[in-house]
């Protein structure tokens, strides 16, 4: 008896993939899980390939996949490096890590390296498929925004469809996370975005207290933009709040005025933690 695609499955597949069969690769060695998963993928009509071991990143690039499912245990001792190289080489690929029990630190590390989602085994194949569909939908939306036209700000051209930024036709060497950051900031040009909002929208989950990832990535992004476009300032800091994207030339009638507050580093980056917390050290020799 042939296992046919149900009407609901057909509708879901068309919605998630834009009407075209989704191409998925799975790097996993769990035979029982793979048997159930591949049957489900066949019902959905997705083109899929199961890989028992990691293949060269160049091979993954050549397959033109829509999504990749990875079990970290199947990647061997250099799994983290492989995941990072994969996400860097394919910023438009939806990557879902589906692996065994893990710590919070491991999950956070995987997501920060570029994975779009993380699912812990044992899990139901239907949940994994739903997460793949969600990742693909987000990628499709980003591509649609890019096709609607590039965003040009100052000397920078931001292309969401290619996950790249250009200055004078030359690509700026941005990581995937850095591109997502500049894309978000540029989409809200002129508006101050709070750190918590930036983290939620770029990293995909709530920011932990004391986490400085946003500041670190903004600093790296600024450095790259200044090297690529030295005559402009793009990202401005607002004390204790967040960042604002506004391309301003450093020379000419519209030049950034001296002492512009957006140029000043966040006060929390330069003051001792005692002062930030409101604790003023006692002067030498003062009475206690």
C-alpha cells in the first residue's frame, strides 16, 4: 500500500516552502530515529539526503539545500568548528541542531555559532519537521524582503537576499550574526533600539542579565564598517539604552558635529562596576 501525502501535509509543504519541494540533508547516525524521520520526509515530498558523517562544507554548498539537520554527536571531535564553518559559508541555510542531552552552555554556544534552532533528543519527528518549516519560513521572508530591493544607507548597500553588505560594489566581510545585526539596525534607521530588543530579534531568545554580546558584536561591526567606509559613521550609542543606525558623513555640510553623543562609548563600558552600581569608594583616610 502506498503511503500517500495527506491534504494537510500538502498544504503545509506548499506554505513552508513556497510551493517547491524542500531540499534537506540530515547528518545523523541514529538508525531508529532516521527510519521514522525519512518516512515522514517522503510523505511530505521533500528531497532529502542522509549523511552518516560530516562531508566537506563545499559539498553542502553545492547541494543548494533549504535546510540542514545536524546531530553534533555525529560530527566527531571537531563538531563545533564544523558547525561554525558551515554557518559562515552558508548564511542563507536554515540549520537545526537535533542532538542528545546537552547543557545550557552548549545550546547557547550552538545558537551563537549560527544554528537557527536546537532540539534535544529524544524528540518526536513531527516537532523536528515543524521547526524546520519555521526556520524555512523565516528564511523565505528574508529573501522576499531582499527581492523587494536593496537597502542603501550612506555608502553601504544591504542585500537581504544574499546576506551581504557592499561598499562600492565590494562585499564587506561580515559574519552571519553581524549581517543580521546591521540588517535589523538599518531597518529601524533613526530609531534607538534597546539592547534587549536587539538580542531578542537577532539571537532569538531573551537576553540574560549582564550579557554583553550585543555590545561586543556592535563593536566588531563598527570596526568593519569604519574600515570599509571610513568617511561615514553608521551606528551610534545611546547611554544605558541601546543603539541607533543613522549614516552621517564625517566631512561636508552634513558632517557629524564634534562631541556628538552617538560617538561616545556606553558609560557602562568605561566606568568601574562599583560606580555603575551606585557604590562610591571611600576616600583615603576618610572616617568610616
